[in-house]
C-alpha cells in the first residue's frame, strides 16, 4: 500500500472508532506505531530515509491535526521524524482542537532480526513526557520503551 492509502485507512479507523464509541468514550484514539506505511525497519534500506518528515512541516501531522479537530479527539501520532541530521521514531500528541502539543522521541531502540531500528533511529533526546490534553494528562512511550521501568516511573512522577 502507498503512504496515502495507509493514512486514508487510519483516518477511516479514527472515524469508525469515534462513530462506534459511546459519546462519553470518544476522547483518545491510538493508532499503531509508524502506521503511515509498512513497518520499514524490518530491513536496512537507505531509501526509507526519504520517508522522514520534520516535526514543524510534516504533512502527516498537518493532516491529522485537521482530523483531530473534526472529530474532537486526541491523537498521539507516530511518525518517522527528521531533525537536522538525526532521525527519530517519534510521537506527536495532537489535542482535540487540532493543536500539536509536542513531540516525544523513542528512547530505547532495538536491533535484532526484523527490528533493524538502530539503522534508522537515533535514541530520543526529549526525555519521557506527559501532555496536558482536553480530556486527560497522558504520557507516551513507544513500543520498546515499555520494557524499561524508568519510562513509566518518569511519566508517573509528572502526573
């Protein structure tokens, strides 16, 4: 599938989640890690670096900001981020009004067959973060981060 097809499928998933949930449960919709395409870190291929976007100018984040506002939901959006000469596996938390609240960059990067992430991603430099959204304070860890207790500990200490 193309990137546009994957993003369109994600938007359809968000719409269905919102329309099928009871009103009082329509708050936060979480999509899979790096949902905007196939999971590319399974193989070391330099062509995938072309998929990275800068946080400030990301077309994916711009599109998802519109979706968040339209459906009045919080969207933690996983994306392949380029920042200067570094590349990160990142999540931008978008509030229900479409505002980008900030970015978290994955801290723990695995490297094993099928998970060649150290080839693509630098370890995150944002620290573990908590975001104040319309509906709740939420912390975001990405995949491998869940196996390290300091991630949950740091976010819990932030509320």
